[in-house]
């Protein structure tokens, strides 16, 4: 039974449940439901799916995560950042004017694929893949995604439609629609007022459920002024009843594109979940377990996909609402799932007068929360290279699309790591009066250096991409006039030497020896030293030219040559 509880966190949470939590979880569940319903419908529409599928998805993912998710209060559901990715994957397969039922089947299969990827990654303990997107590229990706969402929702906010492919086409179509007078005044009024109301309430009265207030007022305005007769589209009566267990049927030739989309969605969902769960776990004293989080997200997606749902992720805003409302456990999510189910079964017409521009207002305000302009500005001031990476990720999403954008974001993150290892920092070290050890001569131009000795630090592992960079730097040091007798590599940052680098080191040592210069290593880690011995590099590099510390190498050099520091001897120990 203990093993079962470890595998199914929901059972473990149930066995440790306290009666004192019940009232708070019930209240938090009711509060959470007021946010889940309008957002679920809005994000389904954002994904190009019928609004009802957002409610189906909300119910099943809450149940799936409550059973298999490790976090006490994390809330999963339809997400604004995944909506465009789902649409970019599904809509090209449906084609213009396609069957909504086919779109739902494709989206459900996509959810099943995301769930399977997550579960398999959890079994393989691949939680670290969330680190494939660096923060700068994630900032750029999210800023580009926010812009894409807002441009795509603006026509709907004003009551008309645009048939465009990509951000530029949609923006141009929106401008043409405005110029041609296609905007519906009543729709524009309700949509713009909805955006303004949500933003004001979130800023002035953050504890008030701003989206619920806006939705209720929009429904009231529709009924009071007959906005549906003034050209304002409404949600209408939702299908009655709960969907049956369904294995989605798709064409075999659709699976390739669906799987590519599933990988991107899984990566974004995992990165978002790890960051969100880490933030909330820090407040509650919990420990984040990345592999269990993947299993929980996988279970939530599998459950949604089997009941006409679509892929889901963590929501920071909904989790924050649940926390502020007093949530203690995942019972909060189960209460929300139950209330949504009761609404679908017994009150399908509750939101029939909800204007479509109000849903657009929900999506637009959510997209604003994705942006991080201060973060982009901070990158510009702190590190221009990473700011440029962020801009490149932004342009990738904005100009090429959401799925290519996530591929670009991941690629840029990996290339940035490779770039740092390819061109690492290297410097000469010297002795500084009043400071222990040896220090960068770029930071301390007055540093003393022993005649005939160069201390060189290379801040990266030696591998095929940077071995020649290291070789060229050492050769440059050997060409000094007069040439040094020893070049000591302060090798503590060198955490690895691959076979390509070993061959380069062998050739370099032979070249230096021919010039009367000796290549010496200090502070080389034992595992790296064993690799060098396995590569048989000690045939050319003298085994006596490996020292445990830089200080030991300096002492040995002085003993052999009688070299003296220009600034005199150091009085206290620790340096040369």
C-alpha cells in the first residue's frame, strides 16, 4: 500500500487530509470555478475549438492532476500560452471551413500525445529538459506569443473576423477591416470596456474576481440592450451533458505534425509548470519533484484527451487565486471540476448571452500577463548578447509562427551554451600586492609576473569545438619576446578533455617543446588527469609537469630557475 501511495500522490494526500482544511478547500473551489469557466471557454476559442471543449478540458485535467500530481495547490487547465500552439498544430490539418468535430478529435489526440510524452519522460527521469529554454529566450518567446495573441484577438474584440496567415497578415487584415468599417460599434464597446474593466480591477482591487465581474456585466448588458440583435455574436447555448469516454480517430498521415506539436507543447508546459510549482512550493515549504510533476501533467493531458479535451498546462494566475482563497489541497480542484460538471449537465444555457468580444477581452488581458517588458529591458542593461537572443526568439514567434518560434527558442538556448563553451574566457594571471592567490591581469593591470613564467587560465572544458581556440591562445603566449620557459595552465575550470582536444594538446606540446617552452598543468581535477593518462598524453607532456596547485607550480619553477618577483617576496603565506 505504501508503494501505491508513493506512485499515486493523490492517495497519499488523502490519507494525510485534515478535517480543518475542508471548509477552506470548498470555498477556494467555488472561487476557482468562477475563473475556470470563462477562461476555459476563452482559451478553447483561442485554440480554434468550440468553447464547450474548454469546460470538458478543465474538468478532466483537474481530476487527473488531483490523482497523480505532487503539488498540493497547483492548478492545471487550458492555458493562453498553449492556445496558439494548439491552433498552429490543429487548424492546418482541419483546413478552412473544416468540420469542428475533426478539429476536436485532432486536439484530443494532441492531448493524448502530450500526455504520453510527459509520462514517458517522467519514467526516463527527464525532468531536466525544462532547462532547454533559457530565461532570456523564454522572455522573448513569451513576448512574441503575447503579441501574436493580441493581434489575433483584436478583430474579434471589435466584432469582425480576419482571414490571415501569420502575424503580419492578421495585422494587415485588422487594419483593412477598420478602414473598411467592418467593426461593430456595440461589439467594440463591450470588448474594449471588458479589457479596461479587467485591467482596472486587477490593479485596484486584486482580490476581486475581475474576469467574473466583467463576464457577468457583459451578459447583463447583452440581455438589457439586446446586443445580439445589434450584431454582437454570443456564445449561445452550450451542448447539454458530459462527453463520453472517446478515443479520438485521426488519419495516420496527421500523426507526424501532431507529434511535432506535442513535443513543443510538452516542453513549454513542463517549463511553465516547473517554474510555477517552484514559486509556490517555496512559499509552502514543499519540495519540487520535476519527474513527478511530469507524471501529473501527463495524467491531466491523458484524462482530457479521452473526453474531447485538448492539451493543458499550469496556470500561475489560477493557482494564485486558489492560494489567496485559502486552498490547502487538490480537493479545491476537484470541487471546481464538480461545479463545472453540474453546470454543463443542468445549466447549459447559463452563458448563452455571453458576448464573444468578452471572451476576446479575457484572452487579451491574459496575454498581457505573458509579457515581460521590464525583463527584456533588464537584459539590455545587464547582458546585451542575451538580450539579442531574446529579440531573436521574439522575432521567430512573431514572424515565423508559434511552433517554429518554440523551436527557435530551444535552438537559441542550446547555441548560447555552445557559444560560451566555444569561445570561453581566457586570461593571464599575476600576483597582486595585498591579495592572496593569483588574479586576472585585465582586472589588475599592476599584477606582478615572474620572468619566464606565464600563468594562463582557460574557463571551460576542453573539447572539439574550443580545443583550437586554446591552442591558438597558448601559441600566442609562447611567441612573446622573450619567450616564456613555462606556460602553466591554471586548469581548475577544465572539467573535461575529449579525444579531439587530447590530440590538439599532444601536437601543441610537441610544438612548444621544439621552441624550448614547457606546457605545465596545475589544479587539474583527478578525473580529468586520469583521462589524460588514458589518452597517453604523458608520452609528450612530462608527468612532472602536473601540479596540485598553481602555488606548487610557481614554487617549482622558482626552485629550478631562481626567478624572483619584481615586487619582492610576500610576507604572509597563501601566494608566491
